[in-house]
């Protein structure tokens, strides 16, 4: 009976969230997280392994969509004109993060967590504001680089906490380096193969009129799960596998518009909402104290501040004042990776339980507050859509 109530509750939130979002003019992801939080507090949503698994797949699916949304034209522009700026941006992020940790006497967990990136919330911004916003396209492209750096940071951090500076630690670094090289080689080989034998594309995914067995969806979701499974076997964050799958389809099946629409509908309409609802339900409101809340606000302010400073120093000439603000804020929502780092640190005794709760609440408040703030600023700034 409890599982039936759980399923009904989650489904009711999925259906009601967009309606409430329109009524109160608030981003739908904010509604999903908030309703998840309230239902978790009321006991309607509880810790369930099946829900947890589906929610994890929702996040994986979001990373799959992130690969599909990459703007290759912008990537070329960044490579040609902004490569130095991007490198400088990340150097500044980690330098300022180190300075904040030194000034406030914070540990290694904070140094890793404050500059960390996650694409989940950026994907929801893309859904809301479209793909032709320069600040958002840049945020996605920088976010991709940031996510890869974050995966490396998370791998190094988890390896260090688990093994220390032993041979196993260096083995984990070597593994992820080899996987990245293998992914690059796979994409290059696929490019050459499809160039010389274009008929392979239609064999894998036929034209709509010839596809009587939904071969497009079968292939795309199966490939996603295969890549994710490989990452699990290699003990590497599954984000890398999901993103690679999305990138593969963006590079070689970009003309299959109906397939891309199907994939997006599944993600934004069902799997992503479950992830955000579950995330909201994990916060235990009855355990939150004023000290935890104050520390959470400090973490949130630190995350936003280091990005605002770095963004204005590096990208002001490219985006100007208004769009730089939107860019910095859109890259300031590391929801999932911050939770992962906090969990690792807490499990290995690097942070206290109160600090752990502060990180969880900070990641939630950060996403909720910035989604609303970005919408307000977007309307106030009256940003015009510009094609890149």
C-alpha cells in the first residue's frame, strides 16, 4: 500500500508542477523540488530503492540531454577566440576558492566543492529560455568543461579519501585518463566511418517512414545504458558515459529531429522531474537548525561570489554586464556533484553531520533561489535572443 501511495504522490507532482508553475510564475524545477521537500516532510515520499534508482536514471538522462544540446558552432568560437579565457576562468575559480578556504579555515572538502560544476540545472534553464541565448550557450559549453573537471576532481577526491596516496589512487587516475582518450578515439573513428559509409546511419536508425519498430528509441536508450554500464564497471562517474552518448547522437544523428524531440520529451517530461522531486524529498526539515541554515547560506554565497568575480574578470568583454551576470548565476548551481562530495566527505569523517546537512541544504537553496533570480533578472534586463 505504501508503494502505491508513493507512486501516486510522485505522479501527481509530475502532473501538477507545470500547472502550478504557470499559475504562480515560478520555474517548474523549483516547484518540483519544493513539492518533493514538502511531501518528504509529510511522509508521502520516503526512502525507497526503486524511486532512488529511477531518480538516478533521471539525472543520467539529463546528462544525456546535455550532450545533445552542445552547440558545436559556439565550441569552435570558444576554441578560436576564448580558449585562454576559459583556462583563466577555471584557474581563477580554484584560486579564489582556495583563498576563501584559507581565510575561513575550511578543509579540503570546501576547496573541491565550491568551484564544482553540474549540468542538471543548466539543462532546465535551456528548456525554459531556449538554445539561442549567448549567455546560456556559453554557460553550457563552460559547464561541460567544468563537469569534466568536476568528474576528475570527484575521482581524485574519492580515490584520496578511500586509498590515500597508494597505488590504487594512481590507478584510478590512470583509468579515467584512458577512458577519456578512448572516448575521443571512438568519436573520431565513428566520424571517419560515417563519412566513408553514410549508409550505416540509415541502417542503424532508418528514416521515419521506414522505421516500423521504433528502432531510433531502441538504439539511443540501449546505447545510453551500455555506456553507463561500462562506466559503472570501471568505477567512473556515469555522467561521463551519459554525456558521451548524447554527444555521439549530436555529432552523427543531428538531422533526426523527430528522434531528438522524442528523447527530450522523455527526459524533460518524466525522468528529470522524478530526479528533482526525489532530491527535494531527501532534505529532512525536522533536523535543520539555525546554525546549519546559516552555514548553508554561507556556502551558497561563496559558490555564487567566486563565480561572479571570475566571470566578470574573464568574460565581461564578451558578454557585457547583464549577460555576464546571468552566465555566472547559471553556472552556480552544482546540485548533484555537491551532494556527492558532501556524502563522500561525511562517510570518511572529513566533515561533521551538521556540515553535511549544510551542504545538502545549500545545494537545494542555491538551485531554488537562483532559478527564481535568473527569471527575474532575465525579465528586468530584457535580454534579446541572438543567434550564434
